[in-house]
């Protein structure tokens, strides 16, 4: 009888919806490790497609000509800011300077095309891996898109080098000093099936100053180029208070906001959240 009661209790506990748990002090975000510059890129393989770059769409996508056929190309493993975001135009200019009107080698990973029909490629100009060079200059974030992850460790090392040296967007788009509004924690893995419990996934923001902070037009984003949450006008967080932003839909209240995204935002296997202020500066970041 006791064993049966214990089993019932355990089942009931497992079915509970996880509620946000607050702690008094911000969770420490490890600073990027000091790393030497990744000097040598992986050698280009013998297999690949030679293409001529005819247009640079933005910092992570190209239009190329392959034997008279026009193809759109998406660089694997990196994301650059959108054109209206901090360092978006600089990222595009950097890619233009590297490959525009040049012959490049396109090397696929596991998947050859994305859902939009774009070629997924590691782009080589001579022996330079352009995907890594964009990260190394601080003009791109890095993000793993399984199963296309063969060179992701190299891209990550390039990004860590730029971040440690505050190169590119890490210097131009990052607030100086300790953040006064912080990302306290993220619940990335919602109880049950993620797609069926979007509000079980959330991010917690805390105001650790001694005054109220207006979050109007501030943004929460992840490492991808599509997930953006913009705080409404007059979204104020009082001193010492928390705001929880749930991924699913609901009625916004003072301390609870709802992204109303149609699918999970935070990658269970690891991601980085950025809190971006109204001026476009990265105010805080939280990696897991």
C-alpha cells in the first residue's frame, strides 16, 4: 500500500507545470575564455562547387552564378544582425569586401539545401573559410543547426576570439559596465512536449538597480535570425522586480509577458539569450 501511494505521488509530481523560480542573486554568466586567434582554417576539401558571387544579400547570405544558373546561398553555422539592427550594415559590408565578384568554393555539410531552397554551404575563398572569418571579425554570431555541424567547433572558437577581444559587434553593440537589468535564468525545456506547453518555456528578467527601468522597445532575442520579442510601450520593471516572458500566448500583465510564438524559442541543447536595449546595444547575455 505504501509503495502504491508513493507511485501515485511521483506521477502527480511529474505532471505538474513548472513554475518560474526566482533567486535573489543573478546567475553568473561565464565570461568568454581568452583564446588565441584561430589562425588556420580547415583546408577546403577536394569536393565542392565553384561559383561566382554576383550579389551579397546580407552578412550571411549570397547570390552566386554556377555555370549560368543563379543560386542563393546561406552560410552554415553563423547568423549576422539584420540590416536594421546594430552592426547589420557593417556585417554585409564585411562580406562584400571578402567575396563580392569573386570565385568561391561552396562546400555542403549533411544537408545541401534549407527549407527555403537556399544552398547550405561553407564558403571558401582560396584557403580562407568565410564563415569563420565573419565570426572572427566580430561580424557574426554562431549557431549550431544540426545536422550541419561538422565545422561548428571551429566557428565557435572564431566567435569566442572576437567576443574576448570585443571586436566588431561585441564592442560596438555591447553596453559598457555591469548590466543593471539582467537575464536571470531561462527555462528552455518545458515539462512534457515542448510544442504542447509553450508557456512552460520562459525567460526571467530582473531589475537589480535602485530605480524603475522603462523597457519600452527593448528586445529579447536568441542566436537565430528569427526569434525576437519586443517589449510594449510603457513596459516598466520596478526596482528589484522580475518579469517573466513566456514563449506562448496569454494576456500581458505587469510581471508576466507572452511572446505568443507558434513554436519553442529556446533550444533545449543550448542557446544564448540577448537582452537588447532600445538603442540596439546588447545590454546582457545569458548562455546555457
